[in-house]
């Protein structure tokens, strides 16, 4: 009797392996790991925002609208619960992506404004924060690309025959991904060229 049960167990394990169950599990874990790294880098960026805003305020206190937008964008990012369940909720994922995109845009505006304040550009603390932010944006781009690839592999598996049958049995669905249309814009680090000469005023003569 024991041999019969062992034989049945072996057949079950062979069937599970052949139907793609293990592949789905492996790719699902890769998606979760990729998502954790994306969140880690986004949190690194969010942690830089208060110090960056305060440093710019020290030299450009009149830029209240810019500071307000950055602060509100950071708060909006924090209000989105980036739980594991978000990976199975396209609408929640879209909301998270939109919040991060808004923070990216606000930070870019903040750094553009800093170009108008030579003393700020020469401040060692600001330059260090700006370098950290650019490095973090690069890490975000790398993490996002890895996540995109992991989700693509997973989604192909759960949609392909015969693994799609296994996915349906165990309720594995496609996962939302970052939008390809705005990938280049969102992933691009804010650019600030401290060495660039100021643009000539319109209508200026030689």
C-alpha cells in the first residue's frame, strides 16, 4: 500500500512540474522580489525630499508654489499603500504609478528652479543631495526595468498553453506593469547642469 501511495505522489509531482506550476511559482517570486527593490528605491528618493526642499528654501524661500507641489506629491506617494495586493490590482497600481510620476515631475521642477540661484548651486549640501537624488533615480530606472522584465515573463507564462490552465486552477492572473508609453519620461533622472551658461535673453543683440 505504501508503494502505491509513493507512486501516486510521484505521478502528482511529475504532473505539477509538467503543467508549469513550478515555473509560475518561481516567476511569481521574481516579480515580488523585483517589486520590493522598486519600492526600496522609491523610498530612498522620498527620504531625500525633505532635506532637499529645506536646503533649497534656505536660498529660494520665495518659490513657495514649487515647494508646495513637491511636498504634496511626496504626501500623495505616501498615501498609496504599496502592499503585495497592489500587484494584483491594476487600478491601485495605476494610482501608485501616477503618484510616483507626479513626484518625479515636481522634483524636476525643483531642480530647474535651483538654476536661478548661484549661491544654492555652490552649496556643498545641495550638491550632495542632488547627486544622491540623481543616483537614486538611476537605481529606480534599473529596478523598474527588472520588474518590467519579471512581470513580462510571468504574464507570458500564465497566458501560454498549457500553463494557462494551471494558472486558472490556482487563480494566478496577469499582473499590472509600468506603462511603456511613459517609461522613458518617468525613468529619466532629473537633469541639472551646473556648468551650463545661462541662456541669452530673447531679443539680445551681439
